[in-house]
C-alpha cells in the first residue's frame, strides 16, 4: 500500500500526548483525596488496641469486649471443649486449621465475634458443636471458632493479641 | 413521535419570554399536546404515580432533615424527637417511611406492566434500561434511608448488605472497610449514608428526566403492543385525557397510601427498629424491608457466599438484557397465550421468593427458595428466548384504532 508513509509523528502529536498525560495525572491526583477520605480516619485508627482483664471469666464462660467497633469473644474453654476441638480431623474442615494454630494458650480462645458470612454476631454455646451459631443465615462454628457447616466461608478471625500477664490480654 | 408544538403564548410577555426560553412550549408539547395511544389502561397511570411519589419523598425528606441528627449518639433519639415533639413530625415521618414502600409498590406494578405488555422491546430498549437504572438507584436510596434511624434493623441491615461486598475476591475486605470508613458500621458509615441518601433522589430525578425524554422520542407502548401509525386515528392529546386518567389513578393510590400512614403506619416496618442499634447484639432474625425480600431469598438460596451475592445482583442486572432475551415479535401478552401463563407464574415466583425471604433460612424454606430462584432465572434465560421461537401467537390488530374498535365493536359502530 502506498498510503503508509503519511503518519510520521509530529511535534504537535507529542504535545497532545504530553498534555493528555499531564491531565490524566492531574485528574488522578485530584480524585485521590476524594476517594481516600472514605477510608478509616486517624481517630478510628487510634482506637486500634484495647486491654482486657480475663481473670473474672469462669471456665466455660465467654466474655464479649468491643474492639474497633466489633465484638471480640474471649472464651475460657473447658477441658472437654479443648479435647473435642483438638480431636477433629483438620482436613475434613471447610477452612482447615488446627486448634493449636488458633490459640496461644489452649484454655483461652480469642476470636472476632463477627460471622465471616455477612457480619452478624454469632451466639455462644449454641449449634451442633456447642461453639457459636449465627442466627442470620445458619453458620455453625465449633469451640475453636472454626466453621463447621453453613454459608460462612472462613473460620472466625483470630485478632492480633498478646498476654500482658496471666490475667490480662491486649487485643490489637 | 412528538408532533410540532402548536403552543402560541396568548400574552405579549409570554411571547417575549418564549422567544428567549421556549420552556412553556416544551411543557405544552410534552404534557398537553403530546399524543398518547387511545387504548391506554389504568396500568399506564403508574408513571405519573411514580413521579408524584418521587416529589413526595423529596419534600418529606427535606423536611425530616431539618429535625434529624446524623450521629450514632443522637440519630435514634432525633427520630423519636421528630415523632413526639416536632409539629406534625409523626405524620411527615410516617409519610416518608411508608412513602418508600408505596414508591416500590408503584415501581413493581410499573415494571410488571412493562413485562406483560412487552414495553422493553424495540424501539424502547434505552427507555427500559434507564428504568432499570432508576430501580437500582431507588434500591440504594431506600437501603441507605433505612439505616438513618439507627435502630437494630438499620444497623444489622447495613452490616449484612455492606458485607456483601466482602465476597469480592482479593479486594473485598478493603472495599468493605472503605465503605464503612472504619472496621465496622459506625458513625462514619451513618454520615456518608446520610449524605448519599440526600444526593441519590436528585440523581433519580435526573434519570427520570432522561426516562421521560426517551419515552417522548419513541412514544408510549400500549395494551395492543402495536405502534402508532396514524396520529389522528390512534392517539388522543395528553391533556385532558391522560392527565385526568393519571389524576384519578393517583387519587386511588393516595387513598391506599393514606390508609397506611393513618391506620397502620408500622405495618410495613419492623419492631426491632424501635430498639437503638447495638453492635454487640444481632437480632434473632434479620430481615430487610419487604421490597428487597425476593432478592434476599435469592441471596440465601445459593449455598456459597460469592455465588449468593452474584446471583442476587445478577437477578437485577438480567433485567437490563430483557430486550434481547425476548425473541418474540409480538409485544403484548394479550396476544401471547403461552407467555401469559409463564408471566403469571413468574409473578407468583416473585411473591413466593418475597415470602421465603422473610422466613428463617432453614430446611424446606431453602429448598423452596432454590426452586423459585431457578424459575426466576429460567424465565429470563430459557423461557423468554425459546418462547419467541415456538409460541403460536394470536392475530395482532393492525392499528391501535382497530384494537379499540374490536374491543368496543357495538358502541363504536353506533357512531
């Protein structure tokens, strides 16, 4: 074809591209704060950790504390509950995880009390495994907070926490 | 199909203004001289009813904002303040809350009318899709409005619905945190929902403008489903005929609406929303407002989180593809005996899904919801494309005038 030689780039093309690129960067830079302002603000981030005294929780009891606006369950598990959750074959679980990977001390389980399906708060000591049962859509968790049946895709989240002393933990 | 405006201002000031901004002429050609098919029935009055409801919601909403406080510590009490202290506050709030329900009653009738008479078919595809966009905006607006009283259902409804986005692979959690402005539904969430709840109705109004514009380009469908061929024979002027018919339909609708406001204002609400939001206690049974129930049932029918979310949004998105899924050349179900049956089964399936969405998600309810969900999608994806190929339709009248004459043969011949 003889018409191929007419598209030599010119200085004006270069100016168009440079102008367009600068405009795109400018629009992006202007929009970024408008989008970013919706993410958690500094005051929300400042509430990121909380200390809990766990000495008052009896064996078998569950304490609910608020952390980052969400409930966190601190469960003082009984020997039977610990034996039960440790006996489960890990590879039969929907979200396979050993109990030992979810606790720092076997008698203390700390999980975020938010169902991994759609965010409801599950009820303690209910359901087929006597762990938690979510009343919204029927997810059933065991005493390790692992999903056993129902629509939830994942186990109850274990937050970052540390034992400050034998009777005190810091969440976050 | 809009004819030329015959509007001539009678006064000198009117002529002076019209030659500078011909807005009166636009109104005249759109709502006075505009030709409407002469066979429209009362199902066609819901467009006007919906326009009224949009205005009613905006007016009552703007007034409620004068007394409402969008803060987690004050929102719930400010609603009670409106109910008890503000002059006529109880009536304005009940009008707004029930107004949302009436808006959806009217839009569902409007949509089903379109589905029955094939109003989405060429040349009205864009008109129909604009309607689907309005419906989506309505759902978003209604959802955010329901969060504002900051009751238990407000909070947990917001939690469940925003968590739907966490089903998106990889970025789901980041998106959810971004929507919340925190790690759970909290004050930032309430504030942005308030802002958007105020914005979206005006976006709806803008899309309604496009919807009406598109309608006036292609003209109205009608119960016979045949296009206007002769403006003189097939149509009548919008005013007074359609104006008065719409006004009468609106009056009947307002009686229905008023009955809810004044006799059973909380019938469509939920008692749990008169308990202030508590992030640590989920109500035993979370249900959305009635107008979302069929979609909620579809969400719960699918035994997978992502799958349920995709099915729920897909159930709405599929409406936009209707013009191309329906292969029949006949528009109106009046001449489609088989489609008519499937249509009414579809209506029943939607009502059934609505009922199942209000029930707890176990046992037989889930199985029933799966069957009806299958029918919902099957209606659009299988029945509609195939029916157009195999259905034996009845003879369609040649013109709108013929359809009217055939129906009222005796009276017409007496002229």
